[in-house]
């Protein structure tokens, strides 16, 4: 059943879930205040889309601060990939040596850059909005 239908059913009926006799005297006024609040909320007819759709200022993606925030996001993603990579056990079948380790590290750097640009994780946007005060 829909929540708004439940609210309408409650507000349009004469049913009171508990009588004022069962409520202590100092709290008996809170029931009326709650009913008034429900009626006020029903009259406004706002949806979640209007509540959460705060207008955000557009981000200038050519700004130096935004580029620094993108580098921060790349760094965070690289650390995430590095920690995930350290959990994989090496079999020793192929000895990569120093050159293989450098290549693998550079490969994961490029993975992190690609993830930061294409995955839209939002770390850079959050950091940019926090630093510019437009959150």
C-alpha cells in the first residue's frame, strides 16, 4: 500500500490510534500537533524529486583546481588498485624482475587515470565543491 494512501486514510477517518485518556496529561497536546503536521505535509504535495534536486553550480573542468582534484581522485583510485593488487598471490611462474614491476606499476597508473576520467566516481567533483564552497 502506498504511504500517501495510508496518510489519506488516516487523515480522512475518525479513527484515533489511542485515546487521550491513555496519554499522560503533559503529553496529550502532542497528538494534535502531529495531526496538524501531517495535514500540512499532505497539503504541500512535494515529491522527493523536488526535495533533493538542489540546483548545483556547473563545474569549470578547465580550472586548475578541478585538475588538481582529478589528480587527487586518480591518486585515490591508484591506491585502491595497489591495495587490491597486493592481495593477489604471485605464483612465481613468470619472474618479472625490476622491469616487469615498473611496467606493472605504470600500467596501473594508466588504469587509475582511465577510471578517474570515465567511471564518474565523483571524488573530484566533491573535492572541488568542498574547496570552492559550492556544495
